[in-house]
């Protein structure tokens, strides 16, 4: 069995738990070490049972809790060289670095992991496709747009975690952010909007997609209802209304989701 639980996702911190019968991994560590431990406990898991942490990139909402976490538990950190170098500067404690080359594949326990470069304003951001048995989990967070390679890799995934950062109209109307920040968010190295994520998912329906998990929602410029509604509309327009759509939030742990199963066919 292959399971996914989002421990928390949003502008203030991101962390996900992936489990198989033999392996437990975290993807990112942007919540505080205390919050990660508490949310794992709510899932019945001791932090010492985590076999590794996969890092998508170095930004604080994805790596901010790692300094304290690794001081307590010394969990191996899997990332590319530039991400490690960035975090070595920002974080003082010694860590168990396990470096991969972006685009290469590697294995942790009984999980095979593909890495894929994504466009974002970080030093070397990546997405992942995790394989266990016949099931595959795609993980896309913090990207300005989905490249051809991203589309190709994600077609293997039964469940895709994808950011729906903002509603375009709410972002443009937001008075808290200067125009320069809005431009960065909307740029090709920024973040996916609800509509952009919906378009990516709609293009994956000829693959194995059966579930979309939406994440990394802006606190001010989005809502779960808006994100889910927009994505479902995009899928329905392509005849894939039966694809399950789940939204992760900042403060709540998602239900434990089984990765895999038969793909949902277009109507």
C-alpha cells in the first residue's frame, strides 16, 4: 500500500508524509519542527521512524523547520547540490546530506524517486514522481508554469499534488502586495494560479490521473472553495469530472489518501 498525508500546506509552511509498508518519507519541512512532530504524532508516527526528507527547494516555507528538526533527529536530507549549499549557509547545524543530480532517479527503501526541474525563483527547484509497486505520486509545488518535461513525467502519476497558489482576480485586486510582488507571483518563475493548475491537470487526463491534491494556497488571494471550483470546472470541460479533487490547508492534516488505483477515464 502507498499512502499520502499532507501535514500542512500554504504560504506559512509545507510538509507532506508519504508511507509504504517499509518506508516513511517527508516531502519538505517548512512547518516548525514542533508542528511536524505533533502532526506526525496525530498520524501515529514517531519522528525517528522517518527515513528521509525530500526537499523541493530552499525557501523558508519549505525548509524553515529543518535546522531544529535535524538537530533533534538527524533525518537524512535528500536534495540537489545548489539547494544544499544554500541551506548550509542559512542553517548552522551539521546535517546528513544525501545529494542527487536534478533529473536523475534514486531509491529510498521501497520507493523509487524521479526528479524533474521546475521553473521557480529558487536556486534549483524540483518536482518529484514517487513510485511504489504500480502506483505513482506526482509532487509539484512552487512553479510558474509546467514545462513539457513536467507534463511528460506527471502522466505516470495516479495522484498529483499541485499548487493552486492564487485566484488571479483576487491577486490583482489585493492591496497588501505591491505590483512588483504581484508580477513575481504571476511570472513564469512564480506560482501557479487556480486556472493554471486546472489546465495542467486537464492535460494529464490522458495519463493515469485519478486524484488531484491542491496545495500552497495564498492566505489572502485564494480559498479552498475557489481553488476546488476552478479546478473541477477545468476538468469537467475536458470530460474528466470524475477525477477526485482534494484541497490541503495550512492548519489541518488531510485524510490519509491511498495513492494509485485505476485511472479515471474521460467521459
